C-alpha cells in the first residue's frame, strides 16, 4: 500500500526523527589526546634510534624520561618547582585579579572605558620581557621584579578578555531584567557576571600561558633556582636531555593549569549544558 493511500485512510506511517538539538556541543573523546601524544613520542624515539633524527636535533624521549626520573629521585625537581610555582601563583593572582576588576569597570562604566581603554591599548602590545631590566632597576633582582613582570603580563590580556566578555553579554537579557524591575546590582550579579564568565575563563587560559612564558624569562635573569634557571643552565652546557626535561616540566605545568581552568568551567558553567 502506497504512502498516499495510507494518508487518505488516516494511517500515516510514522518515522523516528533523530534529535538535532545538540547545539554544536563538542563531545569528549577520552584517550585520543593521550594516544596521539604517545604515538608522537614513539615516532621520535624510533627516529633517533634509527639515525633519521640527529642527537643535536632532538634527544631520545627515553633519555629525557630517565633525566626526569633522576631529577625527581634526587629531590632537585621540587627544589626548582617550588620557587617557580610560588612566583607563578603570586604574580598571576595579582595580575588576574586586578585585570578582572579593571575589565569589569571598563565594561560597566563609560568614564572608566574612556579613561582606561587607551592606557590598556598602549600597554598591551609592549613585549613584557623587554621591561624586565626596568623592573630589576625598580624592584631589585629578587622576587619582587619577577612578581611584577608576571603580574603585568597577565594583567593586560585579562583586562581585554574581561571587558570584551562583558560587552558580549546579551543586551536582551539586561533589558528583560530592567523590565522586571531588578536593581542595577542584581542585573550585574545575576545577568552580566554569569554571561561574561565563559569569556573571562577563556581569557584566563591565555593569561596564565603568558604568565608561564614570563616566568621562564624572569628566572633566566638572576635566579639560582627555578625551571627557567634550570633550562638556562642546561642550555649553557649543551645538555639537551636536561634542557628538554625542563621543557617537559613547563609543558606539564601548562596542561595542569588548563585542566584546572577546565574543572572550574565545568563547575561554574553548568547552566550552559
């Protein structure tokens, strides 16, 4: 019996339609990144053992792993990690907290926008590493100059991402809140801040990555301990295994930082699911 006959008789055939409301939400594929990483290490290991990759180009991943293990066993890993983590946490906390506050002010108040945006635009493109000698003159060669460099480096991108996120909050929601008689503070707390939070956290990933880069630069000048100092010492001795071990530590620090922000996003942005 044809569909037309079934339609005339009132017996229209039904067909299950697949759900199409996913909203382009990415689906987590666990283990894929780890497999790609291990495959890349195996290719490099094979290339170095087969002679396709020279010893002065890349060291064997197995030798780098042995260097990391020896560094951890000797206790030198924590000796270098502890000052680096302290500098990164203190400097980033200063820069990010101040950057979020200034970014929210710029996003909410016209006078703050008019006065501070040109200043931020002037500071943002300056290579912060170039200011390290100036900070050493101002704050000395000890920890204060390193904190100041990391704080400034994380401050400017945080300001830009924060006031951009505030600007991108749906104005229809704000007008709706005004129509329901919400106070200014309630609108900021219940609409503006939650709406801007995804952009702020995304900008935080970039800011902390810049903080790690500046941490290494700061520790290469006048620091006895720290990952940057360790890499500088290994490079001066042409010890590629130690140099790449330091690079692996920095990469792991970046991955852990990004994963931490991801956990914060899952907790604070559950309303997006």
